[in-house]
């Protein structure tokens, strides 16, 4: 056995005030603040969920100047600081469940007299317990070592430590979590970073520089692959020289056509597999800000995992940097849709509600997959189960997680490894060109992995969504969804053939519909006019009851068969904000100006009875065909999975660019 560093105390590189709550907590927080039990009905659940989100912050904060280095922090006289935070608490239950580690040692080094170190642990229900403590003497410096067992963390729980300064300031110079591991696990693995980029040259170059300049990370890097798929090249960015200087020969730029995220990541996986020198390949988005220590932690966790394991990071909001998007994601088997587990909360703000007072976060969350904004994959797994499916975007990461799980390789979304990314909550990509990929790839993944006959609720839910788009005058979205269903029926080998050109064809098709013709200038649209005012002056923004929605769902399709009101052909009947553009509101209009979620543009929706009839007829026919042919399709896709994800299949897809590079 030999000692190995698992995790060290860190503080933000740029002393960003917004991210400090993720590293150190000045609050005298309630350790068991969430004393709410979820009730049985919807109203009780909503009330309890709202109470759980109530902030516990008192407004106290530390000054960024208290950060003395990447690993040390000064605690002012009389001040009590907790390191029970996202980046500095130790996620004991994850180490207990997934790795060979059974005991850890916490070593804390202090400079200053009369300071106390108090070690805590939590149980899976979030209740905290004091474990041990020590006090520094008058000698001016002290090192404390606490031996801690992982045995009581089967279902969840963390370790952390608090530091209390006495009559003078004290500097917490370092804190390290170590463990004795077998000799064959003593050396750390290495990683190939696979970053797919398209027309984000400055963002990508800054990420490369951030990775390359971290001295602690450098020994873990084998190669940094950048799959350049855009026209605005990362090499042309003013930031690139800095990145190139930091990474040197470690950096490799690979240019190819726009094959989407799956095409870029598959190329990175292929290059890593063929090179064969790195232990892992890590998929990472180009538009993220990275915590480099998280990459080291992911590699360390992977090195010590009981079996080859995919290790993913969390995603924080780039615009509100203390907000966590999701604590883990699963595929709901009956609906076959990605989601967070029911006992978790999305969009969690650590600045308002710290880790110690968030009892739900102390359960270990097991996942089906991790998004490829940051996900470590062992080379052994890629060699055995193949590369990404050729899906362009959407469902490539989730399908891969399910495929790995079926082969016996779990995915762990690991606390303390994270990136900051543009949050998905500011988008509505189910309406634009991405609607095609959402449905097509979801169907492909369900055919491959759904445990239920005919995909469980998949076909019914697809039909419900299609009708909602039709009654909402979103004809371009409805058309793209039908195209997606037709393409799946062509079989698995069509996916590679479609990969280079389908996006252009999808965009050309959707632009034929007025609801996809976006205008940034509000004056580009006619003025709002109606022949009759709204009934009783209602503005249509009230949220209808569940019963009213069911009635509307039954009557709205029938209303679409009537001719639209004459004035609605020239003038919109209303302007509707993106946040209010629900199907049950849009269904009552014959035309409307509807803004987009990103706030940059709007479109003129117009009801068309002929288009509605045509799309409805095809919708019914296609969904009925899926009910009949699902077993045959599922067998076909499952039989061909290995061949379409094999390196040889991807070689053919990459050939136009690899041959050009060889020339």
C-alpha cells in the first residue's frame, strides 16, 4: 500500500467574488435546516419545495484578499469559516460506493496560535455530526491529521472541516485528503482532452490557455485535441498564441467539416484510441470555464474506481456562477426522457443555500449518464463498446452512458469536478432546427435501450407533443419532427450518410414556414389588430386549471379545421412573450407575434387549416406505423449498433478530411 492524494483544499484562481460560496462558507449556517417532508398532493409538494429553497444566507462574506494562494486562506481573528463547500468538502459516499478506498486521512496545516479545527460528517439524511477537533498551541504553526473511516457512508454523506481563529488571524495553509491504495494504483493516469469547437474561437482559446497554464494539471495531460469544425478558426483568435505557448506539443488541432458534437467527440475518441497512450479521453465543450482541479479529481477517482468508470462533472451557470444546473441526470425508462432524479432540485444556488444546510444534497445521487460538457471515459471502455453514435447533436452522451452501463461500466457524476457553462434554461431548442435532432435521436436511443415494448410511453408522448405544436401554429417544428421519424425508419446505417448534410437540409426546410422566419426588428411585423376584442377583456395570460387544459386539448384540434379570421392574415392578433407561449394560449389565436427564448428575435405565427390537415394526417400515419414496426426496428438498431459505432465506420465518415490532411 502507498499513500495517494485524493483531494486538496483549493480556492478560486481569479478570486471571483461570485464563486467564493463554492469554496469557503462564512455562514453560521443551520446544519439541519431542511426539516420538511414532502406531502402527498401537488400543493403540499410545491409548498415544501419552496420552503426547502428558502435562503439561509445572512449576508456575511469573506474578503477576496483573505485568499493568500491557490491553497491557503487567512481566517480573521474571532472568525469561523467552514470548508463544507462544493469544492472543499469531501464526498465520502461516492468514494465509499465506487472506489477501493476504505479510509482517508485529512491533514490540515495552520499558521497561527489558538486556532481550532473541527471535523464534521453528515449522514445521508443531511444531519451533521461532530467527529473530531484539535487546537493549535502557541508555537505559531501546527499540523493536524485526522483518521477517518468511509464505512458509515453507504447511502450518502460528506466529510468537511471548520476553522475557528482565536485572538489572532490564522492562515489555513493547506488541507489534503489522502488514502493508502494498492501499489498498482499509486501512479495517476493521463487524459486526452477532446474539445469540439465551431465558431467560438476566443472562448475556446481561453479554455485552452486555462488548461495549459495550470501547473498541477500539466502532468495529467497527454494530448489536447481540438476538433475544429467552424469557419472562424480558433487558431485565428488573438488568444490562441497564449494557449499554444502554454500547451506546446500537447496541443493538436484537427480540422473537419461540421459533423456536430457527436462527430467532433467521435473524432477525439478515435484519435485517442488509435494513439493508445492515455488512460482516459475527456469530452469537454468549447464554451466553458473550467476548474482545472476538477480534471485532476476526475482522473484520480477513475484511477481508484473498482471497475472502469465514466466520471462526469457538474455544470454551473456561466452567468450566475454559484448556481448548479443539476446534481445528476437519469433516463426515465417509461417516458425515455432525460431528467434529474425526483428527490433532487435543479438550479440550486449555493450562495443562498449552502451545502451543509441542503439536506437533500447529502444523499448519494446515482446517474445513467453525464453530459459531455465534461465527462471522462476510460480508453478501455471506448475500445470495448465503440465510439459515439453519429447523431450530430443531442442524445449522444446519454445514449453512450446507457450503452456503457449495459456493458457493466457505470457513470458517476462526481461532486468537486465542474465547469461553468451557458445554462440550458435560457434556450428553447425544442422549437428550432434542433427539434429534428431531439426527436430523431431520442427515438434511436429508445429503440436501442428502452426496456419496454414499443418504447413505453415514447410513441404516445411524441404524438401529444406533435399535436401541441400543430395547435400552436408551430408548423416548422411539426414538419421537422415528422422528417425525424421518417429518417429513423430508414435504418441505422443512414445515420452516417446523413451526418455531413442533414443540418443544411433541415434549415432549408424549416425556413419555408413563417413561424421559422425570425426578425430581430419589432417594426418588421404588422401592427396588432383584432376585429373583436378579447372576451371580457381577458389577456389570455391566466394559467388555466388542469380541467381547462384537458378541455382545450380536446377542442383545439377541431378549431384548427375552421377557416382563420380574415384580419389575422395581415395582422397579428397578439404579441406573446416567449415565457407565455404555451400551447393552450397559442391555440386560441389565428395569428400572433411570438418572441424567442433568447430575446433576440420574434416570428409571425399564422394558422393555416390546409397545412394543419396535411401535417395531422401524416402525424397519425407515422405514429401508427411506429406502433406496428417498433419491435422490428428495435431489433435492427440493436443488431447494427456495434457496426455503426465501430472505428471503421467512423473512418469512412471522416475520410473526406483525413484524405485531405494526408495530401
